[in-house]
């Protein structure tokens, strides 16, 4: 992505460097009109019954899903994911959207606090107002839906700013809501530069900011919001760990974690970036894991045989290359020969996968976010050592353990500083469960019934029936 002029956005495909989309950036006047329209729409939309909102949003989801093939192809062109994988994002969008729509009636119902003679008392959840959603490029629909649908179902109105790498995604969402007949001003999208986003965050007409992106991006949002009492939901970076216990099904663990580490070229906030393996199964795991990684096919994501596409841009690939090179210089051993991947090409976004052993936490590769197709595998002697190393991170989004022992999984999970704890799976977001991060992975809550608490404010009704 580049912005060649002060008012121009240009999205560059990592596939071949061609321009996917070119759009004018919104001006301050455009933002002013959008916020004014949002406030006007809010007064009506907040009074629309929940079942009516549900019907409209269901129609929007239907309209969006009806363009599945076209939308999936656009994802691939904009950010480089293999074409045969992109439709799964449309499926995930549907799953999350329909789940959150179905939850709303119960989640937004008045809370009866119990009888008291002569009184009626209850707590009502009221919408916050205008919700600004700032969405990233790596999962452009899955990240956006987490906030957009529950915000609208709660009676808020939404202003979406999508990544400059994936501008078409914002436009497709806007088209779907328009096709469903959503009233004007209830959902709007603007292509905005960083300065205008900061202005929006600081505007008194914005009542909540839902941001997904880097830690530095989250800090920028917080700085812009610092002079206001405005809520922020932040889903930020990750360095998500996995632990393979001595009792694990090693074959399953190797395949599972290879997918968790290299799907979407490792460009997932909850992708596996470091693996700790008990010494009893370490050699077998490493052999199986490397075999799975060598089976990946790096290439043009439009090719149906490609399982590993380019990274989103050359700079991102070079960061991964630097981390790997530094780790090897410090004693790590690289197990994958890039020459086995013909498409690997330094100076481009096409990057062969890499597995490093003989790693330690003195290397940035094991402590700083990589966000690419490279992972470190470290041998451990016990659950205690694995727990200590998993927690030795400034991040805490997800973590997982491979074991058949449910009680052990719960016992270990209770001690891991993470928002989501998996057993025998990873890199998946269940809309029925709260999506949260700890430490520098963020704050707030998306999805599940708890998301509606974040996107509403409680109002207490204390009614004396006789005077």
C-alpha cells in the first residue's frame, strides 16, 4: 500500500505489484458530514426494535455471502492469501455475524434484579452511540465483523475505517448493508489517513473505538483518545505459544501446529510463533513438523496448488528474514532450505517458510512478534518449564497445549497469561467465547454474549409504584 499524494490511497497487490484499487482519501469535511449523519441516524436506529435490527442485518449477511466467489478473489488480490483459502473467511464472517445476531435478544434484554415490595427495578442496556471501527488487512472481514455486527445490533451506528491495503473490503460491506435496506447513516465507511483517524478518535461525537492492529497502532489510538473519556477496545499483537506434552499425539500435533503457524503466511495475530516440546517427544515432533512444513507450496496465490502465498509486502518479509538471520547468528539452527521453494525471492514478498531449533529467549525471534512464516521450536523438560517460558512474553492473546489429558490442560491453562487457552487446536476464534487479550495483546472483549456489555452502557430504572 502507498499513498502517493496527500489525498490518494493506492492499494498494491503483493502478488505482482499491480494497483488493486486507487481511492481518494476522505477530507476533514467528509468526516464532518459522516459524523453529522451518524448522529442523526443514531436517534432513530437506537429505537428500532431488536428483532427488526436482526432482520435487516441478516439480510445484509445474506447479501454479503451471495458474492462469495468475487469477494474471496478480492481478498487474495489485496493481501495475497491463497485463493482456495480465501472463501473460508467469508464462511467465518457468516458464522460470527449470525451467532452475534442470534445472541442479541437475550444479551440486550432488561436485567431484572429481583422483587422488592412497592418497587419495580431493572437494568437496561443502552447503545453507546457512534462506534468507530478501525480494521486491519490480514483478516479483513473476520476482524471487522467482531465489532460491526454486535455494535449495530446493540443500537449503535458504525463508522468503518479499513486498512489501506484492503479498501475493497470496506466497500463490499457498505454495499451489503445498503442492499439490505439499512437506513442512511447507520453504517458508513471512509478511506482515511492516520491524521484523520486521530481526529475522529478525538471527536466528541465518537463514543467508542474498536481497533485491531499493531501495538504501536493501539498506542496511537490511546494517544488520540487521551483527552476524552471514550472507551476503546484494542486487539493488538501476539507471540502465541504452543506446548506439546509428553503424552501428545505427536503426528496430530505436528500437523496442527504447522497449520497454525503457516496459514495465511503466518500473518495472524493468534498464529503460532513459538513451540515448546517435551524432551520425550521432541525428536519425533521436530521430524514430523519439518515434514509438514516442507510439504507447503510457496507461489502465486491464484494457483490452486499454492498453500503459502506472498506476505503482504516486501518490508514485512524482510523483517522476518532479519529476525531469522539474527537468530542463526546467535546459535539457532535453520531446518528448512529456502532453495527447496522455487518462489522464494529476497527483495520480494515471496518468503519460504522457516523452522528454527536451538533457540532461546535471548533472541528477538522468540520474544518479538514475527507475523510471518517462521517459527521456533524449543525443547523443555517439564510442564513447569513450559509454563514459565510460555508466560515469558509481553503478549497474551492465545496459547495452546497438545495433550489427551483434559485435567492437565485445565490445570496448565489456569496458569497461562492468555486471553484464550486451547487444547488440541489453535488459531481459531469461536464466536460463542469471549475474544480478549492480556498484557500488550490488548484489552476489552469482542464476541460472545459479553461483547454486548462492552458496546452498551447500563441504565438503572428504580421505579416506586406508590407514593
